[in-house]
C-alpha cells in the first residue's frame, strides 16, 4: 500500500476521533517501548527497539479510538557497495481498543484494565534507492493488553500483539535471484510496555 493510501486512512480515523462523543472527556497519552523482531535479515540483532506514542480518546466507558506514531533506528545495507549504515523507520496509524473488564464491571473508578486492541497504518523508511529496506508499506497488528491506574492521572500498561511488523522481502529476493518464492510470510508476536498519562 502506498504512502497516500496510508495517510488517507489515518486522516479518516483522526476525523472520526475528533467528532466522537466522549461522555467522560478523558484522553490517554501512552508512551511505550517495544522490541520488533523485524530486521534480522540485515542486522546481527534479532530485534529492533521502537519508541512510540499513542493518543486515545474514550467514546464510551469501554471503547477507545486513537492515533499512534513510533520510530526505530536499525542497521540497513547498501546492496551495491555492501556497506552497512543506519536507517530510520517511522510507524504511524490508527488504533481501536475495547476494555473487556469495564464491560463486566460497571465502576468508573476501576483501576485495572484488560483489553483487546487493533492497529493499522503505515511504516516509512527513509533510505536511498540502493539500500535493502526503503519506502512505505502497510502494517497491522492485533492483540491484548493489561493496564493498571495508580491514580487519576498516571498508570502503566503491557501489550502483546500479533501482526506484520516484520518486513516482507519476498519480492526483493524474487527479483534479485530471478526465481519465485513460495513460502508464506511469518507474522510475529511483539511485546510493548510503558506508562499512561490521563487528561
């Protein structure tokens, strides 16, 4: 999926977010850290660290929508001169969260949370044309999370998601070695944790 389509999806979700009727008028700012198992083809490390931020707005007691952005720095390779350098990957998109515990427990002061989440968006890699990884592609993840609110303004969370954060290199190898690759891309389970600030 090209960059224009990914940005269009993001703008649609932002528009729906701004029009949402939020009875509690609360916004969550989630600052997280993740390790994506996605760059092992060109890096000696199996994981790429990712710093990310989510902004979520409640549209009901148990339902939230929002937007997210993140960044990773990883080793990339120039295929012409076989030289390794560093590239920046920017992640962005929209999120959707349902708190299962709040559906069952009708308590607005509930401190723990147990939720399912889904995200979709894009990943853009700024790199020259002769580098191994470059350009924009479409990504998605879904999974579950747990959270705990220590007070009205501060909390913590842990999430586990399954999706296509791994880079799909089938087309690259097919062109490079002039053969068809028949394997199915292996999606990965990633983990993320961080803090929540409520406004």
